[in-house]
């Protein structure tokens, strides 16, 4: 099991905090908005924890640890985590050095488009060969695409719908995963940042699951994922190839979004491409937040983790 974080850590951490769009929050901004959640010296003391954008990036690594521990216990193997460009500036392409001893690969599309991360022809060929291997599983998780248009009124409408003060009016993620999906002929496009409905504060509404299509049992024992204020819609362009297994109800009590104004009440949150043709492996699409405990984890979510890593 391997996780490939498709960002350049220096490019993300080095974004100018004076820029309003297309960057992660600084840790200081996180503390201000989430106060008093991060006022313990563990996070608030600048001598112990970075207070710039890098501090926010480190929160991701901490929040993935429970998933890594769970997977190691379930499979008996530790989970390797790679960054496309790490803190020291070393580039790790997605090639045989990552893929050779990997059965299940998660690619987290948390790279802002402006940082220019893109899969090379060699990487696409390596991944294509790898998913031709029996038993391989590729999980693609491009994050949201907020404020894609030029109309500032629409951008503000999207912002008011999801309501997260830490997300700028334009925050476009996933150039790397997008290029990989295009190279692998995955007929899915990630769009928007939609707020899921809740049944109680912090408890996301149950998924609409197509159990008949889920012949492999990816969602066995699963009723919901976890709550996150702005999740991508995985728009499928060819349902003969990609099967929509789960949709998430949208919080219609929030201000409207162009997607809901078009009459949509749910967005696609989990997609499965079964083996076909020369591709012997499975391809899944699920947002990277589903594997992070920043947004909670219950028995249903752990069942999903177990299914992904062991079925």
C-alpha cells in the first residue's frame, strides 16, 4: 500500500500569504478561524510548530497517520508515503520505484493548479503498465475545483454555499491527477466544492448507494463517509466504463450553488472502474479527505478503508 501526494511541498509552502487565491491557509489563519481548537502549544507555539502554510501541510500528515496505522494492522504491511516534491526539494516521479512493490496506490490530488504539477508521458506509461497487473488497485483523489470561472459573482456564490472561511474564492486543485486521468482514459472530471447534507452537527447524511452495481463489495458495511465542507463532484462522462456507486446529498439549507440551481440535489462521490481490456486492475475515485481524520472517522468509514485495502 502506497500513498502518493501529488504536490510540490516547497511550491505549496512557499505561496505568498498576500495572495488571496489558490493557496492553502497559513497555520495562523487556521488558528484564527478554528479558535480555540489549535491553541494548545503543540500547534500554537512557533518554536514547536510552523505557523505559515507549511504548518497547515503538516496537519495533513498527522491526519493520515490513523489511516496508515489501520492499514498496517489490516494488511500486515506498513504504508509508504511519497511526495512528488518533498520538503527538501527532491522529486519522486510516479514510476517503477514507487509501483514495483505496490498493490494498492492512492494518489492524492492536493496540488494547486498554479504549481504546475503534471504527469509525464513516462509516468502515465508506468502507471498504465502497473494497472495492467492482476490485483492492482489505483485510487485517484483529486480535491475540489472551486471558482473555476471568471465571474466573481459566481465565485462568491460558490463560497457562500460551502461556507468555509479558510477556502478562498478560487482554489483549484488536481492538475496532476487530471493529467493522469486523461492519460489513462478515465472518463471522470472533478468539479466544484459542494457542501454535504448533515443529520446532526458534524455528522454527514447517509450516502445514496447503488448496491446492485457494487458487485465487488467496495461499500459493504458502509453507510456514510465523513463530513467535509467542500467536496468535489466526480462527473462521469461515460457510464459504460465508470460506475457511479455512491452519491452524497447536498445541504440544500445552504445558499444555492450553480450546481443546485441546475436542479441537482446530490453529487457523485465514489466511482469504480472495473477491470476492462488490458487493464487487469481496479480504478477507484474517492476524495483524499475520506482517508483523513481531520474530518472524523467512524465505523462506517473504517469499513470503507478495510474494503479498499483488503477486498
